[in-house]
């Protein structure tokens, strides 16, 4: 441990249960590297509090002794946001033991959930009372509420329910000076100055530690209808999406993928089969749901809408899943794309968004531009059309050396893609955040107005730069302890 | 003008059209006092730019010359938020001439609207393309988009569509150093660091000047059903609200009022009549709407729900407006309460919110507590039950001297009410903001964590305290110009 870390442990030892303070390297090791093994850091100290009061005590002491804290939930960041710095001087602040669901009110549609509660557990508990928490993503078995809040997580249901920002009704957090901000009360109207809850959502732990959140629940799904559609181009898909949205508030997902993504899945993922018999350049996966007291079945809506779209030629072909098993099979195709594309070779992957109206053109033109600029590459986007959010992958030329291409070519490709995104008025980070990975691109591509505001906010709320330093926005190194 | 103001005018005069710089006291006078005549200030200078570039030039020069700016739209603040300080040293920055609707895309449901556009005008323009902007309030003929954004305005449709925070998809603003923040692109997913748009919404012009917003539009209402219901108590009203919300996504308003509010209207507002024949202690006004392509008429939903509620005794009586004229008559009762209660004598009025589940109990218990603590007063709440937001009025004892009571007793009553609100986990400002009026109560009742965070943010983004100083959060007086 560093001298600062030793002083911090000395300060805390008398006040916190021994189990909170972890210095055994073997116990810490799994949390020093991100889940994909791309970011490596070091921390000689891990703190695992079980209450908000313990978190407050830790943060206050860490501020006094200038020990940086790296808040960590399920360690599922896609951008190195929860990996400690390499110098070993920080302490990991694990929220996993703060895992109580403090309350759940089905009638009000609200739950107060601690930061360490795992997303899948919240799903399960909500289901026991006929409700659901309408946000899901691949890492649901590990990702925690605190991390989901701090990264303003998205997923596959944003189209209808929004990101975490739309699902958080209140927050409790420990600010960088150790004070507790109690904003858990779910108030639909509250105009008492700057909205600290909104500032902490997506703050990536750099402005404080989220310790609990009041989240919205909605009635459980009683019926869903999943359809697979073949289309000529993304513009037709957007038109179809708009029609669906006008017809029903129950449109939960509208995922778009090109033929080559489907082909990659069929080739590399055992047990998958094409939903439609013919070949189509583009495909959409649509899910419409209804709660148990809905007055119209989603199947009727989907049949009506697809019938009309087939009749007027907007879609080339369509099929409705005849069973839950078939619906799951459709979804498995969508969820296997990343895995299938990994099997086809190395790729530069981008989590980007542009205004929804601009997305059809962007998908076509950006892919063409990439392939022209980097001969031999293949570029395509797939994902959440309804959110203006695609995962835009540029695959290496056939025969490229994996390690060399990813190290030397991929970053150039990424800058090229990011420039296209900015030109289209979009965001270089749609749902994954900035973390360490996009720090340089954020700096390169943001207006001076945005960057100076981000720095001013960070410096004002965390003057000693102890909260997750080196993530989201870079500041000058911290000064010596006073 | 002050020497600083003279220097500012000198700096701007060569660069801006003469019409932008207003120094004629007669032209400025109407904007020195708020619309209700409760707050009086003085400004020897008013600046009325017509473009974002002009706003940026003004803010940069004002920062350089340390002239505080008071942004003003329709001057309809309820809390003195747009009234200049009394010392005359500030300049009013009027956004009213920035009144272009830059674009409107009905298909995407988005409009880019400049700060000075009046709410009623946006309503009218949206209607021409079959859309609507789903936020309305009494001051719609004067209130501007910039002011609505800066105060996170609410109104009567928050139940379904949320406050301005839920309707703003992007913002353009000039930050306190004169830099332009261009965040107009409507991105459903955008995780590029702290959300500046969210920080400016509800910032009351203290962190920068909103110059334009991208706002969401929804399909125009094709059919509405308005019902009036007699109930035993607020708890029954909440149960009914929950049932309606489960049955339909089209519940737009659910307003609750006690018998005495209805009685005051019937007594003092000519042409009003009771919707129900019998007497009931509480009343609810419910509106359900549908767009033109909805698959079920709102009338069927309302009839079904009220039929069930009458059958099981949840409501005592109910009637559905048989015509648009009758629907308007029901709404006129609700909208006349404040005027009617003014006719009954002076009152201390409070715009407060508590968690919705807590509202029924709060309305009963807070009224009883006030009447016990201040003998002779009559207390009651009415308003947006579905938002947890009531206007809680405590009326002076019969025969009280109006001026004396409002000056001496009302502030004591307000502190008492605010204490009850805080004890119930609520907000002392639900939809009107802080402005000048609630500065002291915000300070008195907020946690040190909240206050220090608000101050740190303000000082960081506006280090010279030139943006609407003395509103929302008090800072130390500004220093001399450098």
C-alpha cells in the first residue's frame, strides 16, 4: 500500500467492521481487470461497505487522505470505467455488498434499491409482485443498479421506456466530500435548483458514489408478439417503425440488421435458422407487448400493421413468431451478432448514435465511406434503430493480422467513424459512456464550451480529484494532501 | 447607467444593431416589475438580441465588464425569477425577439424552437401539422420557451407527458463565459459526460442563457372525454387514479379539489354551476384523450372505469361531459379556483409536492395542523394529484387585515407549511422554482450537501456571478472587474 492508503486504513480501522477493509491481493485481483480483459489496473486496497453511512465515512476519510476511489459494481463496463489506475494508488470502492431492496411498492410502481443490487435480481423480485423493471442488457446477471445509474445504461427497451435517466425517480449518493445527498423521494415535480440526480446519472462515479436509487416499475408483460421482417433498406425500416409507434404505445423493441449480420449468425452460431425463406438486404426484429389489463392484444396490432405494410410494399416479407420458443429464437439471432462477427475476424466496434431521422442515411453512407477509405474492410451497423443507436462495426480485411490490425489500424478507423458521427450531429458514446476508452476522442471532438463546462463541474464538486480520477474527463493530477 | 453598464454599451455598440441596445427608461419600465406586481427591480439597460451569435457577444462582453444579466422571456415568473435586482446595476437580457421556429418535423415529432417563442404560438403552429406540444399553463399567452425550459415548467399535462425536462430533446445555450453550447441534436442515447442540458433545465438562467430548444411533439388530440367525480376523500381519488392509469395511457389530467374550493368558485365566479347534484367532500376532474389513429375511444374507457368505480363504491357519484362546452365548463371550475379564493380573502399560497402515495394523508393532516396552529385560518389543497403537486392555500381568519396578515402572518404560516412538506419528504417548490421568493426557505430547509453542491456548481460555471445573480442560490457578491 502507498503511505496515503496506509493512513486511510488506519483512519478507518477503528470505525468500520474488519470485513469492509480488504487488503488481500488474491481477493482484490479479480476486480483489477475489466470483464473483457481489456483494461488492467492495480489497487492494493478494496473497500466493501454495507451501508450508506459506511460509504460516507470512507469517502470523507479518502478525501482527507487524498486516496482516489474507484467505485465498482458488477465490473461490466465496456469502456474501462470501473478499472483502477495502474499506479496502485487508488482504492476500489465496491458497492456489491450494499444489495438490499429497501422497499417495493407495486401500486405506486416504485422500488428503492441499493447500488449493489444486480439487475437480474431486481427483475426477479419485481416479477413476484406482477411488475417489471423495464431495462435489460446482456450483462444483467452481473451489472448492478449503481453502475447502471452511473453510466445511464440503455439496452433493448429504451425505445419505449428510455434509458436509466427515464427510470430513476430519485437518488441517494455520497458526494466527494463525504456528505450524503438524500434525493430518494420520488417527486414528479421538484424545482429546487440544479438537479443533482440528473448530474449523477451518467456521471460515471466521478462526482460522487450512488448508494441507492428509487426506480420506476411497470406492470409485467402478459403478452408479447415478436415479428421478423425483410426490408429493402433502413429508410423503409424507419417508416415502418413510425407507423408502429403511432398505432401502439406497446412497441418495445425495433432492432435493425443487415443481411451480412444475419448471415454471420447463421454461419457461426449453432442451431440458428433464417426466420424468412427469401433473401433480403435488411431485417428488422419487432416486439410489441401488453400488460395483463390491456384492452387489445399485441398480436392483433402486429398483424394489422404488417398486413398493411405488406399490402403497400413497404416490407418485402414478414413472419410473426408462433410461439414463445420461436420468439426467443428470433431474439437469439439478434443477441448473437457480436459473437458471430467476432468469429469472422477482428473489427473496430463503435457504440454511436445519431438523430433517428438521420440514421438510415448514416448507416448506408458511413459504411460506404469506411470501405472506400480503408480498402478491404467491411462496415455495417446493426442495433436499436428506434433509439438512433447502432453498433457500427468495421471488420478488418481478410487475412489481416489480428493483433497488429487492432493495435494499429482500428484506432485510425475509429477516428474516421467518430468524425462521421460528429458530422451527422451524433454522439460518439451512445450507451457505454466514456470511461478511459473514449477520453481522448471526447476531448478531440467536443466543443471547447462542453469540455470547459465538464471540467469546471468536476473540479467544483471534486476539488481533490478523488472520485474515479482519469475517467470521463481528465483533470490535472491531484495535489499533495493538505 | 453605472460605469460598468456604460463600458458594456460602448463595447457592444459597434458590433450590434442599434435596436438591440435599449436605454429608454419608458421602454424598459414594463420589464422591471413581475407580472403580478410583487417584485420590483431596476435596470437602466435592456438588451434584446435576435440571434444566438448576438446573445454570445452580449454575454462575453457582460462577463468582461462584470455587468450582471437577468434573462427574461415573457416575464411570467411566480417567484420573481426574471425581475432585476433593485440596485440598477444589472441589464435585462430579453429573449423575446429570438422567436423563430427553426424547424418542425411532424414525422419525427420534433421542433427546434427559439427561446422567445411564446407557448401559445408553438401550440398553434404544431396544430397546423396535426401535432401538439403537450405542456400548457395559465400564462401560455405570454410565457416563452426559454423561460419554460429554465424553470422546468409543469402545468396540467405533467401526469402523462412530464415537465419540460421530459419534453426537451436538446438545447442550445450561451454559457456564462460567452461560449455557445450546441446540444440541439435530438439523441435518445448520448453518454458523453455530465448532461449539460439537464443542468440548464430548471437552472433559472443562473448557469447560462437558453437560446433554443428541440422539443418533442405528440399527435394532436382527436377525442377527449372529461369526467367529474364526487369522492369521500383523497385516498379514494388516488385509488381511482391508479385504476385509470392501468387501464389507459391516455389519462392526461387528474385534478383533485375539496368541496370548499368548488363552493368558492360557485359563489364568486359568474356562470359556473355544480357538475353533480349532491354534495361531496372531494371532487376530481379527469381527462382522457386519444389521437386520431387510436384504436379505442376515450369515452369507452372512462365509462367502463367509472361504471366499475360506482358499482364497488369507490366513487359516490360521477358524470361525463356530454359536449365540448360542458367539458370546458368543468375545466373552468378548476381554473377559477385561485381567482375565487382570492375573492374570499387573503391567503398564504404554496406550490408544493410530496410523493404521490403520501399526498392523500398530507392533504388531510397538513390542513388540520395548520388550522390548529393558526386559529381561525382555513387550509386546503387542490391541484395535480397525479403529480403529487397541490397548491396548498391557508386563508386568513375572517376579518383579518389583508396587508398586515400577508406581511406578518403569512410568512410564519409558510415556514410552518414548508416544515410539514420537508417532513413528508416533499419539495417546497414543485413547479414554480426558487427565484427570489424561495431563496431563504431553500437555504433554511436544504441539506448542507445539497446547498454546497448548488453553490459549487454555480461558482464553477459562473465564476463572476453575472448570470441572474441573487436567484436560485445566493453567492457572495461579485468582485471588482479585473
